[in-house]
C-alpha cells in the first residue's frame, strides 16, 4: 500500500531514508522556494544583443503544470526585492566614447578609390581621415597625387605635392616619379616644366634620403620630351655641382641631396641636343665626359654615348667633331666635315677608349653614310663592315635585326653594287627575317639607285606572291626606276601604273609625274598618256591628273624636247580648266619646270638659234611670270589649238 509519495510501498528504502532525514535536526531538507513554482522567464540575452531580439511572447511563459511534482506547494513566500535607488538628477550621464578607426583602415580607404579612379570617393575618404585625426604620410600624398595625374589633372597633382611640401613631409622616389608623370600629362609646357623644377628643388633641399640617380635621369628625359633644353642642362648642372642655387663659394660639404651624374645622364642630354640640332653644345658635353673620365672619376663613355652622337649626325644637316676628340672643353672646335670623316673619327675614338660597337652603332653608321646630298658610300668599306658584323653575330656578341639589313640594302644600292644588295638580302633571309614593307621599300630604293628595272619588277611580283599590298610609295619608286633607266622604259612605267590601279592602289601625283617623265623628250606620247589617264574609271585617280604638279611634269618633258610651243598649249589648257592662273606661284613653277627640262637636255643653244622657238619661249615667260617684254612681236606669234 502506498503512502501517496511517488507511489512507493511501505517499507521501501526511500521512505525509510526520508523518515530518517525528516527527524534529523541538521539534515532536515529545506523547503522548496516559491520561485520554483512560478513560470521560468526566458534567459536574458547579452547587453549588445538585447536590442536586436524581440520580446518573448505570452505563449512562451512556463505554467505551473511544468513544475516537477517533487516540488512542494506549501512553501513560505520570499519577500520582494527592495526598490531601486533613484539616480541623481544633477549627475551628468556617462558618455560612451566612440571607437577610433585604425590608421591602416584610413590608408586602405584612401588607396582603394585612388586605384579605381574614383576621385570623389577618394576625397571623401581623405576628409574623413583628417577629421578623425589621421596624419597623412608621404605614401598617402603620393597616392593622391598619382590618382590626379592618371586622371588627367596634373595641376591638382602638383598642388597636392606643394601641400605635402608645406607640411614638411619628405618626398620619396615614387613622389618625384609621380611629379614626372604629371609633367608628361600636362600639355602646357611652361607650367609643367616650372612645377617639375620646383619639385626637383624640393627633393634636393630635403635632408632625408631623397630620390636616387635613376629618378633624376627620368626627370631629365621628361624635360627633354618637353623640349626644355635649357632647363634640362640646368638640372644636369645641379647634378654636377651638387647644389641648386649654384652660388660661388659653395664647398663640398654643402652639397644637397643630389646624386652625381652618370653616363646615362649625359646620354639623355646628348640625345635631346641631337633632336634639337645643337651640335656644338653636344660636342662640348661629350668632351666634358672625356675630361671627367681622364680625371679618374667614375664616369666613362659607353656605346650609348657614341650612338647618341651618330644619331645626332644622322638627324642634323651638318657634321662636326672636336679636334682630337676632347683634350679640354675649351679646345673643342666644331669643324664641319664629310660624313665618312665623321664615321672614321667616331670609330677611332671608340677603339681608343675600348668601347665595342653594337648593332645599333652599325645601323647608324650605314644611315649616316647614305644621307641625302652626300657622296655615294664606298662599297668596299660597307662590305668589310658587313663581314665584321656577320662574324660578331656568329660569335653571339649581338643579334642582327631587320633595321640593319634595311640600312645595308640601301647603302649597297646607293653604292650601285647590285651584288651587295643581293648578298644583303640573302643574309637577311638566312637569319630568318621575313619580308615586310620596310624591306621592300629598301629593295626598291636600291633598284632605283642602280636603275635596274627588272629588279624593281621582281620585287613588286614578290610582294604579290607574299600577300603584301604594295602602296603608292612602292609603285612610285618602281615607276621612277623606269624613268631613270638608260634608256628609259615608258612602256613598263605605264604597265606598272595600270597594275597599281587594278590592284586597288589609288594614283598619286608622284606616280603620274614619274610615268610622264619616263618619256624624256617625246612630248606627243607624254600628252597621249596624259589624255589616256584622264579617261580612267577611278574618279579619285582621275582628279590627280588635274593637279598643278602634273602640268609641271608635262612642261619638263616639253623642255627636254625643246618644244616651247607645246608648253604654251599645255599652259593654255590648264588656264582654261581654271587650274592655273597667270602671274601666280603655280604658273611660275610651271615655267621653272620647263626651263629645268631645257637645262637637263642642254637645249638652250638650240632655243636661241631658232627664232620661232625663241618667240614661243618669250610668250610663255610672259604668260607664266607676268613679265612685260616689249621686244616680243606678239603679232608674229601664230598658235593653233
């Protein structure tokens, strides 16, 4: 029989234990607290999570039925908690301090939009960083200036650098290179050069480790690209003296943070002077390098220095070299000389200073020997240098490029050595270099100098076989070769002219002039060709025949044939077509072309002996030049049109 507690029978061990505990004074169980009978509230969340959780619903409260049956319902109630003490109304509430953003985060917020090109977001990040008390470093200023420079706003880039200077932030290599980039972007030359010079002065006068020599050389190149030659030489003087003010009495210990100039610095200035054409200043600079080398400094001439001098001679109209190539800067004299003499002086100086040539040197020597208005080069000298280059290539000293073979073909062509042209072309093919437009033009130019019509035709056919579209310059050179040949070949010239039109090449005035000039003094056939070409189907090519230079070619043929009557008829035809007017530069150019043909054929004596031709010539001179010659009997001149 159960006693009603947990369904236990009388005499059960649990009932005996409970009876013993209930009668023991110290082991009597404590009454069950009334809070255990109440529904349990939900567990309160953490303080920073409480604001994001909803309040518990009424259905979630626990009922009395959920209390275990072992809990007693006759417990003594617990007194309520004392009320909370009211806060002091006069006390100022505690303010929670805002958490400060780390400097690394500010730097990232500035860098990311700067790289993406979002200047608006970058400026907002800079304002937020400055407001938070973040101090911009040299890297941050450089990133901001670089973003403005790449965005095409060099003025703001230099303003950022000036702000950096006003706040005594030391520049770095990258800072000055950003200034160089901004100088290149700035289209206005004068403000860009002034701003770059200001940045260089700031970098030189800074006491910390500033830009290195390579950065200063980049600044020299930037000034050279802006054609600021005086400013470039000023920066070179800063590097040479070590100070930017260049005041007298400056000691060696007073040098600013400027590196010493190297051969690269001088080579940059030499290249810029060569582009400008200041040959005397470049030679003086070259002599200064030799003097510093003789004094035992760590400055030596190299192959780039000599290549700069050769390129300067190729691009300029005069050749000069110092006497003995530099004893002192004062002893340098700029003496004009022949290109071959200049080449010999350069090569002898390179041997004296133990400087080895490279493929660029050989190419520039060939280009210098084949300049316009110079004597034809010596074929034996060119062949000897070619053999040296091929031997050096076999020894793997340097690789031969296509530019060298193009210059070699032109040099052999000007020397009228057709065998040398063939050997140069075979050497190019043996080196695995493919035929392209520049090589084709060089071959055609060589064929023109050699007056070899068959070679020109083979070159044009080779272009067609190699799927190379010949342009107007190629056809012009080939047609001019037909006109230069002895005797001329007008039939081939006319064939090439029709072939060019059939292959999609539009005629130019130079092509038509070359074809007309191939007839020499045969005026009637030249006029027939001109009339035939006017009836072509291509409208753009037909309009070329109405240009003034085409009439000049016809007048030149008339001069070679001593036919002033045809020349006067051609002038009247051009006048009726409203292409030429009397007493104009065009009309005088037409008359000069006629007289040029007369001088080429030595027909002046024949014109003076024939009275009728002399009258036509006087009338032509009057019509073209607007000259009034009262000795011309106009009534005796009968011209039939």
